């Protein structure tokens, strides 16, 4: 008897903070506070695009999407919203998700 293999296509978005170590060295409390605000915004954007946060650690986030189109649109919105949020917040430390990679698996 042959076991049936289940397959599922998914799209993975990975993002991390540009210059995180430098920011932590300069202002650990401010950087962590800003990182929490950014993660809240990212979670909202990921959910809006029918994705889910798979894992976070340090300055990194991994999210999964069923649709490549939704993953790309989410990444674009993250790149637009996070810098705008940083510039308007009084405790801006320069923390921003500067890179996002998308893989379809």
C-alpha cells in the first residue's frame, strides 16, 4: 500500500529590521518599543491579506500566505506604512522593516 502524500502550495514572506543591532546599541528601550508598534501594524496588514504570522524572533517576522499576489501586496504595504509610521511617532529611532523576501513553496 502506498501512502498518499499531501501537498500544499504556500507563499512565505520574511522581513527583518535594517540596522537592528546598531539601533539596539543606540537606544534599546526605544527600539524595542518601536519594534512592538511595527509588529502590531504588520500583523494587521498580514491578516488583511489573508496571511498569518508563522514566527517572530529578534527583529524578524515570517508570514505565510495562500496567494502570491496577497503576499506581494502585503509586502508593498509594509514597505509603505512602516516608514510613514516611524516618521510620525515622537520616539522615532529609525527602526523600519527594510527588507522583505517572498518565496513560493
